[in-house]
């Protein structure tokens, strides 16, 4: 192609230069297309100009930007791709078509638009046809001169580059946004560092270590206190530093949040990222907060220890009592000694109490397990709540008769018909009255009252025992949670009160604790719909 300087005026060259500047100024595809058609219409010149790009299916070229055409024509005209490929095979080609007879697409639209001639330049990216730049005239006498064609080719080349760059930029932005969304959505912290000292960290990472944004990796290291097996990590030995040197690192570390001073345990994995030539281009580190997991593991081990102790405790007196009874029976059989029936009855009663205690512990554990699985069911039967209360209290009167330290007072109507799961309500009362006995070790009065009010029963159990510190009140009533201070010195698994609460709530009732503090006793209020 001859140089444009021999064919176009200097003014036209300046305008072409300015148009190219406009085309490359924005990376937005829509802006570039609009600038291309404006320049083509102005510089060729032409009555109208358009950029045509493939539709979503890739079956036809459609107008994506235009100047000088009607909205109807721009919206409806479609050029089948096979027709376009039949005219163009490579970049640098062009066609000048007399319309409408030689036109491509819908001839009726061409006639209605009044288009007389078309100059069309293909847009190629490497060897792939990506569209066309079209210039239209309504004057049948208009001749597109060689300099017009050359300017159109230059604009088409710039437009093809602009379209390709805009699409590559849009894809890069989309990839960056996808990368950002993926990082933001991760449940673990992720830190990416580059050899120049810059880094990137997702929101979860900042949340885990409790820092804001810093410009450099060094500033981040200085802000976070990280230890390995109790010793602070020396400079250059952080997992991400080692990853940037080509090492793969996995281990558990401790970090202290600078914002709260909270100590967190993290499982950290760091690894290098290699470029195409094998060079290290970045390091990536994941932060998995295992603080709660490790705390749960410690609680599980503690729970198993407590359960083992609680279940083993009744077994020791059971075995001793059984050995004692067998010894007395052997003496009776071998020596003819008279069997002390009163003593035997006391021993058997003690064995029965220990069996009941073990049964209660097992039932509570099963109730907790079923509640956590959502399978704790309540059988609905008619029963006498007042009789159930008196029966439970009588069991404790019998169990504590020998020590005679506790005095039970019961206020209840003669009968109180109720509807619910009688065995679960008995379990609730056994736990609550048992707590009143256990946590008033020096004895004293235990008052149990049952009142009917507004279609519900209110059961209050009060003791004058060790009481509950105010800080502990909101914590109690949850699985495996026990009170601090003096309550922590008593045997127990921390499930009795929780079981009582879930039984009350499963009956659409409630359980509330009241205490004026340490050494001032406790009152439990249970409300159960009748």
C-alpha cells in the first residue's frame, strides 16, 4: 500500500492522528467503538459508519456501534458469517459494494435506509476475523478514492487493535475480580507475597491475625507477633519468607492479635509459586485458625476424663458393698452366723442408690446426645404433676435420711393434672433437686413449691447452699458447662442443668436461675404448660 503522505492532506493526517489518540485513550470497548465510527464517518468521509461484531452465537455480524444510521437498521441488520468469510480471507482486504443489489444482509432494510454504496474493511486479530468497519454513502455518484480507502484501512487496523486490547483488558479485569471474589470467599486466610516486598491478603486473613492493611510485607511482619513452640520466629524465618526462597513449610504457630491481645493457634502452609522459567515469582501462605478446634479437643478430653470419673465413682462403693454382703452371706453359710437382715437391707439400699446414680448419669448423657442430634422426643401422656414432685422429693428424703442434714419442704396441691412426658419431667426434677442437695453440703432447708398460674405450672426449688456468682449465671444451663469457684470443687459433668432446661423447653416451658451470689443459695424456676 502506498504511504498515506502521498495521498492525503496534512490536515487529514493530523485528524487521523487525533482520531487514533482518541481510539487508544480508553480501554472501554464501547468508547473505542464509538470513537472508531465517529472517526470513520468524519475522515473518509461518509454519510454513516458502523462497527460490526459477531453476535453471541457467532453466526452473524451485527452492528455494535454506529453513526448516521437509523435505529431500526442498526437493530435489525445481520450479515451471516459465511457471507462475510466469502468476501474476506485476510487483513488488508476491502470491498466497495453498490447497494442494494450487491449488498449483504437484508436488502429491504438497505433500500429503506437509502444506502447507495458501502466501503467495508475486515477486522482481524492475527488470522481470526473479529468484525468489520463499514462506511456508507447515500449518494450513488460517490466514488471512494484510494486515499479514502487507505484512511479506512488505517482506522480499521487501529480499531482491530483497540477491540483486541479492550477485550483483553476486560478479561484481565474479570480474572482479577474472580481472583478477588475467590479470595474473599475462602474460609481460610490467604497471603500472597512478591519478591519486591509487596503482598496481598484476603479479608479472612486480616480477621484472623487482627491487622489492617500495610504497604509492605515487612510492615506486616513487624505488626504481628508470631511464635513457634513458644519462641518468637527470627527475621527471615517466617513461613512466607521461606516460601519466597523456594521452601515448602507446614506447621502450627501461635500469633497474638495486636488489636485485642488474643492468642490464636494457626495451622500454616506456605509454598513458592514458580514462573514459566522455573523462577520464583511469588509465595503463597494459607492461615487456618485451629484455636477453637484445639479448645474443643481439650474440652473433649476433659469431658471424657470427667465422665470416666463420674461413672467410676459409684462403682467403687458398689463393689465394696457387694463384697461386704457376700462376706456376710459366706459366714452365715460356713459358720452358721446369724445374718443381720437390717444391715443387709441398708447395704442393698445403698447399692440401689448407686445404681440409680449411674442410671441417671447415663440417661443425662443420652439426653444430651439426642438433643444435639435433634432427636430428643417428648411422649405426651396425662399425669399428676403434684404426685411426681412428691415422689421425687421422697426419693431424696430416703437417700439422705442417714445423714439427716437436709430438711425438705414441699408445697403442692393435692392433684395437678398435666400433659407431657412424665419420665422426662421426673428426670428434670431429679436433676434440680439433686443439685440443691449437692450444692448445699452443710445441709439446711430445701424448699420445693408447685403453683398453678394462667394454665401453667411454676415449680420453684430453693436451697441455702453455696449460691452462684453473678458472672456464672448466664453461662450455666449449657452442655458441659460448670460453675466456677466453689462449684468447681464438686463432682459433676455439667449436664444435669442443661438436660433440665432442654426438657422444660421441649414442653414449651422455661427454666431460670436466681442467686444473690456466693454463699447465698440458689432458686430454680421452671414453668411448664399444663
